[in-house]
């Protein structure tokens, strides 16, 4: 990194303002990342991750088959999971 040579205080102030804004942007990115990570560890976030994993597995298996079957899978899989959960709750 080369040393920057300033010819006026205005250039220094401008660079300091840019650095301050970049610092705030990076801080907000860290906060957003923290909230997204925290959300993934809630019960709804965990189920969303599990279902997205199953969906990616099934879509990978059936990627060679027409798009209609993928649509059927996206409808049938949640219904099947709901039916299984209702069966377990009724016991």
C-alpha cells in the first residue's frame, strides 16, 4: 500500500469521511450477519434449513425429469411432512 500524499486539509477530511462511512457500512454488515445467523438457530429457521436441504436433494435427484414433477414434489413433500407430524401428535 503506497503512502498517500495530501495537499490540503480538505482532502484529508474527505478521506476521513469516506473511511467513516465505510466503517459504518461494515458494522451494519456484521450486525446483519449476526441477525441472520441468530435467525437460523430459531426453531423456524432450523426447520426452514432442513426443508431447504431436503428440497435441494429431491430437486437434484429429479433434475433430469420434467419441471412438472418438480412442481408436484414441492406440493407433495410439505403435505407428506404435515401428515407425518399430525400422526405423531395424535399418539
